[in-house]
C-alpha cells in the first residue's frame, strides 16, 4: 500500500483537459518544463502522475551491466537515474538501492567521465576514488559509477573507459526506445 501525502492544493481542469501542477510541487519533485509525466489510474478512480524516468525502462539492462562490471572489475558498480540509484552490484544493495547519489552528483553535471572523491549515497561511506560517467541522450539522464571495495584501491583510466562504455551503451539503448 502506497501512502500519499495531501498537499491541500486543489486545481480545476480547464476546457482543454489540462491541470496546472503548482510551482512548489514541481520544484520539490524536480519536474522541469517539458519533462514527461506518466499517468496511472487505480480501481478507486485515483489518477497518479509520476515523473517519467526513461532509464527505468532499461532497469534489466542496468542490473545486468552492473553485475558484469562488479564481477569483472571487483568493484562496487551502480547505475543511477538523475540522482537516484536504480541498480547496484558488488556492494550491499540495501545500502545503495533507491538512495540518492551523494556529493558525487555534482561531478555528473560536468558531462565527462571522471575520477572524483565523495560518497555514493547521501548518508553513505566516503570513497577517495570514484569513477563517474554520465549517461547522455539529449541531456544527462543518469550515470554509471564505480567505487573500490577496498579503500586503498585507486580507480584508473581502465575503470573510466569501462564506465564510459556502459554509459554510452545505455544512452544508445535509450535512444532506440
């Protein structure tokens, strides 16, 4: 059962069938102008609008890709949509899955694969070396991140190249869908 939070906001449907989502709610949910929303209905007649996250369409690919990266490289591998982790391997799934990216999210906005330091989750462990590769279609829609299992391990250009390969693959898959 999903718990919904009442906002106290009431809007009327206009003559074209449109409803305005208040600016405060759009800002809180990080919904920008022109972004798609999914529409769900339930048996009770409720209409639910959800921010459409295209990379979730590839969650099977994402999980398989992080499984291979983690096993091959011996690292913690995660794939995130925007700033929320949707697939993880090589590390404790409970700690990472569904969590927001920590301070490395800023590195994603640079648009280039890079090695940085920081935490993968908001309350997570700090890593001295994390590879971040953005998934870019017409904009940055997510990222592939690799972190060492052992603190003393430093990430290298090999990990950057493999993360970038994964990010490019996922971007191309998104453009096909």
